[in-house]
């Protein structure tokens, strides 16, 4: 699900950002030959995501570092649980610690909040999907974490499907084109593998989009009653997607309207990092003392 080449690119970028001129603290006080061991521990419950990314961070700095994971992505984890062990040169572990934890905490946070949304709509047919509201440069990892948490991916990028939004319609209205005409034009020009989705603001526009051949109709910031009416008017001819104003407290009621998809930007752009720490357990080379 996460291409190795993309993983390495993101890890190298993060390490270059944090270690642009080296680690001044490590260079000042940590002996080059000092070895250490540590454990990565969860300090709160949630859903794990990014354990392999964390391991890749340590290995990117030093391939001889030993990283052993005791849990896998998608596991429900609890407070105090040991997630992984790392052993090697202390300088490497200390230099890589923050970057590894940043990835692990953030991706686990995304997976955890996604899982809560998924659990909230479990009695219904609706699926939780993400959006393009992702951290620049981290989209592949964040969308991976959404899937780990039980959600599904919407478009990966702008080439991944046709989504006609309000500003597209506003721009084309200057040429006298209405919603149905724009959808029909997109349908004619789309590749045979592409789906056409259109954003609408009223149940009547939803019906017009379905009449014009849209594959998906995005119901933007509608009330619950408007969503129910839109689903009725679409009549199964297209998938109905709810978007805008989606919260964990409201998502079950949205799912109950009969929509097929619920897109939630908050699961990526506002996910709270899960509290995960790395704690040194012992110096694995007894007798060695820091240089004065």
C-alpha cells in the first residue's frame, strides 16, 4: 500500500530537515562508539500506524541499527504497551528519535481518529473516506494511515478522477453553461476508466447531476433532511457523498440519511498525535564512559 520508493523519499526529506548541519548535542557529548538500547512505548490507547516508517528512519541513518517491532499497523494498542525495540549506536538512535516518533505519532493519530469515525457509522452502509486536505509532502503516508484505520481513500491527486466543484461551475457559468451541461461535457471527455463527480448544494441540483450522468454526487454542507431528499432524488443512479460539517458527534446521523460515502477532511488535517515515546533501557556496552 505504501511504495518503498515513496517511503524512502519522505524519510530522507524529514531527516534532511532535522539534521541539516548534524546533531550539535550528540556531537558535543555522545561518544562515537557508545551503544544503547531503547523501547518505543504507547502512552495512550489508539490504532497503530507507521511502525515500519519509524524503523526506516533509524535504518536510513545507520543500516546496522536493530529495530524490532512487536505490533503491526492496524493493531489496537493500549497505554504502556511496548511497540518496538531499537538497539545500536547511541548517536544514531538519539539523532533519529524525533523524526521516527513524529511519523509514528502523527500516522497513529490519523489511524485512530479514522477508526472512531468508522466505528460510529458501523450500523450503516456508508463508508468513511479522506480528502486532499493533507500535509504537503505527506499525502501518501496520511492516506495509508486512513486505510489502516478502516477508512478508504478518495482521490490521491487531481489526475485521479474528475470532481467538478463550485468554482469550476462558477467559471463555466460565464460561458452560459449550467450544471447539467458541464456534467455531460465531462462525461463525454472522460476516459473510460474515469468517474465523474460533481459537487451540489441542493437536492434539486443532485437530481440534475444524476440526470446528466454523474457517477458520484457530492452533497456539500446540506442539512440532514436535504441529504435524505437528495438521496431519494438520485435514486441509486449515482453514489451519494456527504461532505462539509462532518463531526464525530454528527457522523452517525449523516450515515442514517442513506448516503454511500462520507468524506472527512479532519481525519488528516486535524488528527491529534498519539502519545508515543522512546525510552532508553540500558547502555549495551557496559563500562564505557562519556569522554570528558
